[in-house]
């Protein structure tokens, strides 16, 4: 399958490139320079009407939304188990934590991001920052309890759910949101040194050179 990722460094695109590298897939990376408004260009909007990254072109078909892309990629190499499919219950737990990553853990951070830089200035509401930070801390507590003493959210095996969760923790740290839970600190350290993550970051940065 011919795969091309359209993205920009330090965005949700990293979830996709990280997954690509974990799976050992060959892919091309096309920079969508958001600092130059390229995500709002007519050509890109034909691909992704939301004007966001990432987007994936897979044999000519376009897939958007990071979770959908990650799940598609996992299905290309099911033997690696990054997206579980052998057990309906294990898959349900995987889906549960993917939904949590996007709907609960990420959402307060995106609220902060939108009101710092993404929304038009006249639509921003800085008064929401305190509430969003409080919501993120509550989500961290839920995550910490769910992780417990496990290495990864499904136990001892790394999965694509960990890509979504860890990436969101990295995002929180970039936004200077404290992470006090010891098991989450260890989780950040464990996931943050994966060679596939380093390779993904290097590929993204190379696209800007």
C-alpha cells in the first residue's frame, strides 16, 4: 500500500508517524506548513475539509482523524498486535482507552490550545484556562488509576492506545501542566524513549529542512 502522511511537527501528526515507525511501514511525509496557512489552502481543504492535520493518503483514498489512521495502520500488520483484534474484550478495553485519550485527556488541552492560538482572537476566552487545567488534572487521576502498576494501558504489551495516551501527556507537559502521579511519570519515561518515537520525530523535523 502506498502511504503518504500530510502533517506538521508537534501536532497530532506525531501519533501517525510514531505508529508508522513502530510498524516498520514505508511512507512518505508531506509537510503542511501551518505557519504559512497551508492547511487552509484550497488544495488541502479538498483533502481535509476541516483544515487540520494529520491526513493520510492510502492508495489514493484519504483518511483523516488520528485514531482512524492509527487503527488502519495497525490493521496492515495485525501480527504485531498494536491494535488488538484476537479478543473482543481486549479490543473493547483498547477502544475504551483510545476514546478516553481523545475525549477526556486531550480535550482540556485542546481547549487551552484553541483559546491560546487556534481560534480567531475575537473568539478566544482565556477565562477557560483554569477550568481546563482542572479538567486535565481530573483526567490524569482517572488515567493513573487505570494504569495502576502496569507498564502499558493493556498490561505488559505496548499498543496504539499508548501512542495516543503518551502523546497527550507530552502535549500536557509542553503546556506546562503538572503530572504528579508517580506511575504516570514512569510511563512518560518508558514511552518517551522508544526508538520509533525518536525516528518519527526526526522524520518530521527533516521535513522542515
